[in-house]
């Protein structure tokens, strides 16, 4: 009887150690809201609203079988694809394509909004742009 009691306690202890199904799978993003196609709601260069210049801008994040891919359609309609990574605290996304790296900082993600800042080539050199995107 004592042996059966020990076996039952051991079985209960092992069951309690089972992996929680709400934990993200290795290699998957921790925020499923990011996996979407996003379009511009607002773009600010400092206090200047330049949203109208970004009507074609789309950013799509996909994740499948451990592969994280993005497609970006820029404001001029040109597009490129590559891979992406998100920091553990979900405040930085790194886009990599053909050896070029673009960093999106100050990232905030919800089901209805993606916000970030990035540096882009402007008429006078690099400018800091603040993006607010919504689902396309």
C-alpha cells in the first residue's frame, strides 16, 4: 500500500510538471497580434503629418514552421521581403533583407494597432518617422 501511495504521488508530481500549453512554442513570436498585414493610419516626421505620402505602405508579418518572414511595400510602391526578429520585451523588431537591416524601435503591438519609430532616408538625410498602422 505504501508503494502504491508513493507511485501515485510521483505520478501527480510529474503531471504537475507538464508543459503549460499557454507557453509559446520555441521559435514562435510571443505576440500573435503582430502576424498580420498592416497599413498606415498615421506617419509623423516630428510634428509634421506626412501620412498622405504613405498610402501604398503595407507591412506583412508571417511566421510558419519557425520561419519569420515579412513583406514591405514602401510608400513609392516598391516592395521587398526578408526575415524578422522581435526582441524578448517586444519593443524592437529587426527586419533583414539582402544583408540590410532596418530597426523598428519603440514597438507597441495590439490587435488593432502597430506603432513604431524608424529612421528613413529623407530629402535632407536620415529622418526619424513615427508610424501608427492598423490592420489592412
